[in-house]
C-alpha cells in the first residue's frame, strides 16, 4: 500500500482569536454556552473546543455552533469569523491547501413529514441515509483512519501498513463521528443508524492498537473510542438490541478503566444503569448508578451527578422502594438547580429541564403514581427542545401510557396520535414497542371516537412496510 501523504499543518484561525479578546478560553466558552441558551440551542462548548477552533483543527463549525456564533456576532459570515465555507470541507475539497483533512460539519435537517426511502432530496434536505454517508466520509477523512479500515480484516487489527503516524487529525475524526451519531440519533432515532456504525467503531479501536502516537493523542483516542462504543451501544439499546448494547457498554467501561478516564467511566456506568432498568434488572441499575456517582464525584459537575441520581431513582422505583426513590429525586433536583458549569460533559447536551421532568415521570409511573407521572410527562413534552425529536416522541408516548393507566383513555389516545405522527420522523424500536403496548391497553376502549381513531392509525402504520435502508460500507 502506498503511504498516504501527510496532511498540511493546521492554519490558525486568527480572526476568531481576535474576537475572544481578553477572555480566557474557558471564559469565552462560557459566553458561547450563554448565547446558545438565549436562542434555544444546546452546545457543550469548553476551553478545548475554543482551542481547536483557534488552532484551525475545526475548519467549519456544525450548524448548531454556526447559529450560536451568528447570534453572538450579528452580520458576520463564516468567512468573517475565520472559518472555511461549508462546501470546501466536504468531499475532495477538504483535502486542498486550505487546511488538513477534517470531518465535514453535520447538517441538522428541519422538520418534515417523513424520510425519503431513496437517495433523492426532498425540499433540499438530506435524508437519513445520505447523512449516514456523511458520517462515514467524515470519519474516514483522517488518512490513518482509512488505512486502519483497509488494513483490518478483523476488529482491532492495527494500521501499521499505512506508513504514517496516528495524530490529531485521526483523533478529531473519531470525536466528530461521535458528535454526528448523537445529533442524527436525536433527530431520527437509532434504527436507521445502527447498521452504519460497525466499521467506524472497529477502526477507532484499530487506531488504538496502531500505537506510535503522542500522549495527548492517546488520551483523545481512548476517550473518543470509548465514547464511540457508548454511542453505538445506545443505538443498539434504542433499537431493541439489548445484548449488543450491554457488550458495547462493557467495552467502553474496559476502555475507561485501562486509560484511567473517570469521565468515560461515569458515562459507561450511567448508560449501563439505564439499560439495566429497561431490561428489568432494577437492582443492577441501582448498583451501576451508584458506581457512576462514586466516580463522578471527582469531576465537579453537579448536572452529571443530577443525571446519575435520576438513574438511581429509576432503579429504586423498579424495586418499589418509594422512600429511596424520593430521596434520589430530591438529590437530583437539588444538584440540577446548581446550574451548568464548564465541567459538564459534552455528551450531556440532551440533559435539560425537559429530561429531568421526563425521568421523574418514569419513576412515578413505575411506582403507580399516575397523576404525578402525567404531570411530569406533560412538562417534559412542553419543555423539550424541538431538535430532540426522538425525546419528544418518547415523552409523548410515556404521557399516553400514564394517561390510560390513570383512567383517561380519550386523552391518552390523543397523545398517542401525536406520538404516532412523530414516529414518521423517528425510527426507534423501543418507542414503537411502547406505543404498541399503549394500543393494546386502549383496545377495550375502542368505542370512544378518539381511541378508535388512534387504533385505526396505529394499525395502518403497522401495516406499512418500512423503507429499505441502504447498508453500504461505513
């Protein structure tokens, strides 16, 4: 194999550096997060992100960051902010003299009735399969990443045949793959994505086996590979492949232990607790959540500890330990009230007030407290950021379930119709099964006009064949 040429060095973004002025990178990152909240965006900007922008490692921000930067600096274009155009960092344009290979920014599509089943565009919006191809191209942009896949006949085979040193570009490609998966999942759910993630995950661990990288790159590769394993595990979880999810979370936990990464370890335990609860193992959920809290105490993030307390509360509710659950919920709300901080992990961008309400609703539902469950589920739906389409569908489905259990079948059917319409945009086997259960419980009330309408819609949706996913190489 002919060795790939070394990418040109990063070109520093001096324009962006001037905009930061006298603020430290951490202070400027805090101002970015404040600006995001003003316009309803959720970005987990930190000093490292600002450093990567100023060094030129990030040649063009994703759409969420672009909206925030335009809000902060009205009237300025991406070029005025020192960034390359979006077109120039896609495809072959990313390999030109303007800078090193870099992952293309993720397009975040707007609302639409459904997903086109083929590769054409509808209204100028890229469909889910084209977005998955962008994920593949972005991850493969680093030369050593491509070489790792090409040289690896099995998972974990090293990329020594590439003839080049693994460096910043490859670490950035792994990190960007994680970000892309998370945003696509928020929009579309796990079902269309899971099949597209096997090779990127294998390649990430192949990079770790390649060796020859600096200590700073090693830290980023371990963290990135572990986070990628968690993201793929979550896609397995949400698409109903629970044994696969358990395996991926265990892989992430092992990566965290080997590298001594407390943040990654806390994340792996957090998702393990969530999976255990959904799999009907509440005692394991409690143990995993408590283990995560012990690790997270070192990370100085009240919001992370709040989420982990909610994971513990979910397990305790499954054990019908009402007192323990209430104490965990109180602790979660107290910690949440301390607000966000620079130590909050990037993956927690989904965890806002809506998620807090939704997870509490799940606890009250598990305890059979339907009125309180409905109250919190309603708030979860109303407070959710429109970007998190999958979570809106989830909480609307849970609201329907709580309403029918609480003796309000007509209101439950109305909520279920809204959830069903959202599932035209979101492909999540987990949510679909929940809605199937709601339909089953509602069938005895089929004489009610609203219930009958939902049942007819649900039956028609179940009879429609799913679009065939393209499963080309990733």
